[in-house]
């Protein structure tokens, strides 16, 4: 990975149940261990991926979260659910799956 945007994740939403919280926390720990930047806003430089809660993906979200999703889609940033994120991130570095 050669550019900063390739090591940046955008997180959107707040997990609402224990399972989502566990995945959310593990994604954040994984990112920190691998030197990835985490942001809650869409940076001008782009991002490798966005991770959103199920509520946000379903459209049950705050106006700010909806605006973030609009910006993510407009920037062409891939967005996955918090449940899809662990396998996708592990695949990004060709490592073992992220334990959740």
C-alpha cells in the first residue's frame, strides 16, 4: 500500500447491539495495530473503505450520518457493514481473519 488513502477507514454510525459493538471494536483495534488511520468524516484525500453500522446502511440514521454516506458514495468509496469489515480488512493485507 502506497498512499495514505489506502490506509484510511471511515467509520459511520454507532453500533446498537453487543455483536455489532464487538465487530466495531475489533475493526478499530485491527486498524490501530496495522497503522491505519480511522476517521468519522470523509477526507478530501479519500479512503480505502468505509465501515457503517446496519442502521446507517438501512437508512435509519442521523442527518449527519446520512450526509456522510452521501459523501462516501459521491467519492466512490466502498462501504461495507461492520459485519463484513473484519474479513475484508484481513484480505487487504493478506493476513489471517480478524478474530471477533
